[in-house]
C-alpha cells in the first residue's frame, strides 16, 4: 500500500505540476503584455510596429484601423483560427498597441468567433474562452514572442 501511495505522489508531481507548456496563464493572455525597449523613443516604437505589422500581414493598410498623430497608439484587427475536433473556427480580434518612451504594450480583445465559412459570427463569450483557452493562450504567446524578438530586425533577418 505504501508503494502505491508513493507511486501516486510521484506521478502527480511529474504530470500534475511539471507542465512544460509555454502558454500564458488565463489571466495574463488577454490582459496584454508590456515590452521594455530601453533607449527607444515612442516614435521609434510606433514606426517599427507599423513596419512589423506590414511584414506580418499581406496588407497592413487593411489591418491597421487607427494611428495616433502623437505616436502614442496603433489599433489593428486580426484573425486567427482555433480548432475543435475536425473543424477550424476563425476568431476575430482587435489589438491595441500603446507606446511610451522605452515601452510598448499590446492589449488584445476577442471580438467574435465565426462558423467555418467565416460567416454567422457570434460575440466571443466566456464559454468560448473555456473551450479554446489553450489555443488562444498559445496564439497570443507566440504573437508576443514574435513581436519582441523581431521588432527591430529587418525583413531579411527573420
């Protein structure tokens, strides 16, 4: 009996607490992320973000919905997909990029989830978040990582 208890404790520690997932926690994924870019002005961060967006999307002009005249903010719309069994659903979202000297913040907002044909969209609800949390976490984690690593690289570098 002692051996069974010990085995259960070991298995619990290995599989229950030893997660190697790189995804963000549920609380952090939609709270956004602040990036530190020491020595960079908000104008540099603003311009580099617009350049970075143009490299991420076929047409940045269709994605960027707002550019602040004082270089403090950029809004963009995006779409990514989540999967359920054999079906993939587009998720529409908004990204707000805010800039200060030395700092950039990205705040995402999930807007809607659509049927597989891209039509019949419904407002993104808490039950959608529960169903697709891991995929959403991983999407934004990868997006944030890409932004931080590639913002100041030229196109040929990545």
